[in-house]
C-alpha cells in the first residue's frame, strides 16, 4: 500500500482518502512530504549493517522517514520499515543494511549522488543553502559520493606517472600528488612531506606487481623524488618536467632584470621598473599595451633583449626527436652565452648539464607524453583550495583531488 501525504499550512492531509479533491490554488506552501511504503516483510531476512551477516529474526522495528530526490521545488520523503537485529557476530544490536540508503540513514543513495554532483560545481555552503541542509550533512554526503566514484574507478597499473608536490598551508607543509599521465587522472595523494620516505609510501600502496609496469616517471628536479623512484622502479626512465625547467630559466631572467635595474640609473632605469611580469609572460598572452611595453623595454636595454631572446628559443629543446639533435641545439645555445656576461644563465646551463639525462629522455619516441597535465592538475587543485578558502580536512581534500578528473555518477 502506498500512501501520499501533503503538508497544508500546519496539518497533514491524506491525498489518497476517498472524496479528496486536490486544490492547488489555496494560499500556503505545498509540499509532498512523505511517501509511506509498507508491505509484507515477515519472511524477509535481516542483514546486519556492520558485518553483513543474514538473520531470519529481528530485534525490533520502526518506521523511518528518509529524504529522497525532490520533485521540482517540492521535497519528497520516503517512509519505510527499518529493523534492528541482535547480531551474534557483533555481539550487540545493529541496524539492518538497506541497499538504497546512504551512510546517513536519513537520506537515500540517489539523493547523496545528487548532492555530490551539485558539489562538483558549487561550494558546500551554497548547496546546503539551496537544499535546506546542514553544512556538515552536505559535506558527509559529498564524501560518500566521492568514495563511490573511487570504488567504481580502481587504480590500474600506470605506464607513465607524473610526480609533484602541493602546499597545504604556510610553513612548508607539503603533500605529494601522483598522476597517471596516459589516463589523465590523479591516482594517489598522501605522504607527510615531500621526502623520499613519503614517496616510498606511494610505491608501497601501488604494490610491486603494478610498480614493475611503470616505464616513465615525470617529475621536477627534486632529489628525493628521483632517489625514491630509482630505488623502487630502477628500470623506469626519469623525465624532468619542461615547465619546471622553464621556471628555473625564468628565475634566471628575473635575476638579470634585477641586476640591470641596480646597475642603471635615471631614465634607463625607468624602462625596467614595474615590467617584471611583462618580461616573464609569454608573448602571446600579453595585451596590446603589454606588447608595446615589452618592445620598448627590449629596445632600451641590450642585455635584457639578449636574455629574453635566449629564453624564448630554449623551448625548442623539447621539439627534437633524437637525443643527438637535442644535444647539438643545447651546445649551440650554450655557446651563444659567451661574452654576454649573463651569470644567472651560466648557472642555469650548469644545472642543465647535471640533469641532462632526465631532460634528453623526452626526445625518445616512447617518452612522448603530455607534460602539461601535471601543471594543469596543480592549477585545478589551487582552484579547489581557493574556492573553499583553504581546507582543514585533509581526507576531504584527498577525495576532491582524486575525483576531480573522474566522470560524475
């Protein structure tokens, strides 16, 4: 038997009673508040919600009201009989497990999925306000939704991984993020810092069988990441991320700008003042005024012009298909530094020489993977943190990161 109830002002009305004529033109708030479900359940087995053991008898039972998906602006509730069982395995009385209920038994699973989908594009506060829920309830339902996403998308053995760290808060508090570059999704978040021991935790969680299938590891030039990778997967090739290498070159260019600003005076100094981001930005990202300012700056200072041209040309290093041609390009680029008095660039060149194997590895055909995914994921994580004004719950942040590239359910 199904019973339909409507809330009219301060009383409940049974709409299935004989002679009831629904009138939608009354003054007040109309809401279908309860949908009573009852039936013959005397022979139904009761499943313990803790250990999953089946029992033919039950301890007691009661009717519980559970919120389900709304119909437009009308909230819908289900009334169902819920039993408790005295479980012999658990040794105590436990609520039965119903497959359509969420972990919070006052909401259905499909309602939890609806809340989770909302939270992918909205903040928890906004979802709670729209659905008339408590902030903590929305967060708990979203965590259940994200856990279900991870359950449906288990981690497969990756061939190419990307390793990077993110900052949780001020004070050098870091966590490591590992991504599957071919499938385009993060697969691990954790560690206690960015040390070798923390990255060992990833390889241990992945398992020896899956770790052996890793052929390429993309990372920055942090020694701890390289040591851990060589120890756990010695047969994998190590490739240094292009964006981190170019960032070091950008820092060298900024040091030259500061040196020139300190060396010059008067009108010559005025061309350099306030032009840091104009000089360091990609030319195609500049506005019309920015391009005019850059042209004026490079025309006024020959040393900065030389440093800028060298930085722009260095990106060609990743376009070569053989290591020999890449090496010849780098040698020619290094040769062009002679007599230029660009000391920061000379230090950058020495760093490239020390890490040449990890940079030249990209020229091999089997290592041609997307190097922009790791940096794009970092930007996405920063958006997640900024939207929440920082996240104190680290488990919640872990779920947000691991599910940010998964399809919604």
